[in-house]
């Protein structure tokens, strides 16, 4: 199993980061500018921004002087919200062992541990806000970011150290 973001979620996160970075000013950002600054293909940006608007993450203003801005404070927008706006629900609905629908009333042997792992992922993504992400991004740009000690699981820390 590989855990990775889909292209749409990747682009949605980048676009939201661009909007969150300009949040305090409240200025409107042009789609073209967001695409250029965040390396998002011009062909994708209208769809990505429309999904963010539908999800209540971004606001759009039509017209020559229009554009996009974050609809809420970056501290109120979670990474989970943005991923789900682009890719839909993060939780798998297929049984790990039986490849049919996954239901609590018809458990397989892996159901409970798999559900725990999925909910841990959801909780982790829901804890991270775009205020956090913009702070990390700024620290990466200025070279002051340090990976927290608890960022890696214990077995990875043991392997690295």
C-alpha cells in the first residue's frame, strides 16, 4: 500500500497555501498568479479553485478586478478539509480482505486495526491547519525550520539515529 496525495489534492493544498499566505491583507489573488507561484498547470487551476469555493474554503469575486481569497482564517482551515474538497473522503469504503463494501456489521479480521489506522490519519490531517502550514512554509523558505523530534515514529527514529 502506498499512501500519497492525488494530483488534485496536491494542487488544492498548494492553492490554499497561496491563499492562506495572503490572508491578512484580504487581497484577491488571480488564478493565473496562484498557478504560476505554486507550479499548478493553468488547465487545472479553475477546477481546483472551484472545488475550494464549493467547500467554503475560498471565496471568489468575478470580474476584471476579481479573484480568489481564503474564506476563513487559515487557523480554521484544516489539511483534511482541503484534501477532501479535492479528492473526496479519505477513508476507504472497501474491505481490506474481501474487496467488497466495508461494514461494521460484517467484520473481517483486519477491520478494527485498519479502521484505527485510517482514523489516526484523519485525526492527524484534521489537527493541521493552514496557519500551521504557512508558518512551516515560511520557516522552510528562511531556513529556520527544524523537524520536530516527534515527527517520525519511534521505529524510524531508531533507524535514523
